[in-house]
């Protein structure tokens, strides 16, 4: 079994990748998407989204990091994938699932699921552009408005010689609201010979067990559940080997939040508003698992300065 930490734009940046992968059990994590238009991007874009490039494309705990590219022009995607590898990327993922209206209007992300032949063209161009030692994967949804092309799109990714495919078991129309349709993961897994990584609504050990039973997938990607419950991967890995991992206590989680605050403060270009925004954002996720996070969030709402945030975090530890 392989567990992947999902890409989450604006939420799982390199700081959170560091913190979550350090807890353990992740095989790989994936960056937020790098938006590719029709040009070769400046190198600093790759370094901003994936500072791990300068550290062997690994997080501090040694978990490999995959760079995710999003775009609709095969040649530009290929050129940028080549550049990413020159800069040190060890794996490339292609985003065919982003529901953002802005991104979709510019022919990137989920809108491409209406055109399986274009999915093939983009994935094949990226695959050909980088050495075979660099795995190329794609992350899809089940479709744009319907699931009609789900199998065709997945088969297009396989035909492009991708190493594996991640399937977020929702259409773009489903957004994030409706329950993930795990039964589709099974259908796609049956039809493909490359590994299918199951994604969507795996928020607990029970979810993992049910999703595995329904899909027969061996590999799983954790998104919002992993942000809400920082040791979710560790718990799933323990369950897989018939063990039980003691769930993380609130004081341990609070130390992680302090760690995020410190890591962000150590970067001189990061301003206080951004840091406070990120801390509050994480608390919103953590509230789902930890009542203590809800109490802390209430007090945090009035915080305007970093020093106040530091004091609050210490008080709640
Ligand atoms: C705030 C947010 C940002 C996301 N950003 C990305 C992204 O950059 N690339 C991507 O492929 N998926 C992105 N996703 C989708 C997640 O990777 C994942 O597929 C989705 O949340 C379903 O998994 P989950 O139920 O475990 O969260 C994002 C999701 C959220 C909620």
C-alpha cells in the first residue's frame, strides 16, 4: 500500500508538507499546481511552489515530492516538465481535475475531461519529454458534468504510458460537496492495468477500509482528512498491518501549529496577515477532529498580531 499526501492549493504548501510528512507513513506528497500557459515558466516559479527542489526534491523527513503541472497545451506542458526535471524534480503529476472557473476558462484542469484525446496528447507529450526514470502520473476527476467519459479518460492516461493515475471520485459538477463515488474507483481499477490511487473522502481508518473493499485499490491519496487529522496516514498504515496507532493528542497537534507559525515567521518575506490567515485556516480543518481547535479558533478571531498568536498557542498547549 502507498499513501500519498494530496496537492491542495493554498493549504498544503511546503511548510505543511514538511509537518505532515514528518509524522510518517507517506510514500510521496504532491505540490500545489504549477499553472502552465503557452510559455516556458521562469525557474523561480518552480522554486516558489516547490522549495524542496533545492533539497533533493524531498521534505525534511525524506519524503519525495512530486511537482504537479496544470495546463492545456501539450507542447508547453512538455517543455515545462522538462525544465522541472532539469531543476531537480523526480516525479511529475498532471492536474486534470481542478474545478476553478478561471483555470477551466483557460482550458486547464477539469474542463479537459471533456476531451479524452487531449488528455492523451498532454500526458503522452509530458511522458516523452522527461527521462523514463521520472514517473509521470495524472490526477483526474470522474468527469466534468457527468461520468460518461470516466473510463475513456482513465484509459487515455494509461495509453499515454503514465506510471499511475489518481482518481478523485467526483465530477467537476460534484465539486467537493457530494460524497465521493468510490464505486467508480473499482470500475476504473478493473479496466486499467496501471495502479489506480483512490482519492476522495478518506477521512478515517474506517473510510480507508470501506474504500479499499469497494474499489480493490491498493494506494490512497489523503487530502482534507489529512489536514484535519495530521496523523491520519500513520493510523491507516497501522491498520493496514493489523495494528492500532494511538491517535495524536491535542497538545501534540498544538505543537505542530506552533511549528507552522515558527516556520512561516522564519521567512522574512511572509507578512503577519498571511501567517495569521494560514493558522486560522488550519484551525478550521482541525475543528472537525479536535474540540480544542474550535475553542482556539474562537479566540484567534480577535488576534491581529503574531505575538498575540504565539501567546494564545502557548496558552492552549
Ligand atoms: C483547498 C483545496 C485545494 C486543492 N488544490 C488542488 C491542487 O492544487 N491540485 C489537485 O490536483 N487537487 C487539488 N485539490 C483536490 C484534492 O487534491 C483532492 O483531490 C480533493 O480534496 C478530494 O480529496 P479529499 O476528500 O481527501 O480532500 C484541492 C482541494 C482543496 C479542498
